[in-house]
């Protein structure tokens, strides 16, 4: 809900929720005159969400993220479980004062950076262009229906 300089209440804010503002209770004549929300914007975004291009972008995202998260969590849990259940193995020296546990711990940092780099590269090469085209399409659809996107 926005108040203008003249003190009247405007309900054109897309984030305004009439029920949440007064818990469904009328606060007077200004609340009784709440116009119904336009469905133009919602229809545009629902149409985009149902489109084959959007589904392809989501599919590309999931095909990368789900296996990457599973692999990283498996590697992390294996590191923690090994460190707690086999301290002798983790204490095995590799070079001088550097032991297997230290290398595995540093490997956690390395895999975090590698996974971040791989995610950014994947997004740039396989999703960013398609997502940008979807954004432009959604804006064009909203403009065509009189909405403000």
C-alpha cells in the first residue's frame, strides 16, 4: 500500500497484499475500496513458466546442480565420517608434517572453488542466453497485455 502526497491510498503496488495488511479486517472506507488485482502479470509469468524454453532452462539447471550437490555432499560426508571414525588413517603422514587429513581438508576447499567455477561456466555457456531471452519474451508479453514488467 502506498500513500501519495495528498494522503490517499493507492493499491497499485504489486507486492501489496490486502489480507496481510489488515489481517482481513476492514480498517475503514479506504480498505473497502480495494480494487481486484490485475491478473495480466501473473498470466504472463505463468505462460512463460509453462513454455518449452523455460522448462529447458530449468532442466539444464537441474541436470547440473543435482549431481554436483550429490557428489559434493558425498565427498564432504565421507571426509567427516573418515575423520571421526578413522583418525589413524587421517593422521598418516604424506610429506613431512602434512598428513592425509590435512590434504583432505584442503581438498574440501579446492573442490568448493572448482564446483563454483564449474557452476559459473555451465550457467554462462548453457543457461544465461536462454534465460535472458525468456526475460525479454516475458517483458514483451507483459507490454503487449498492458502490464508493466
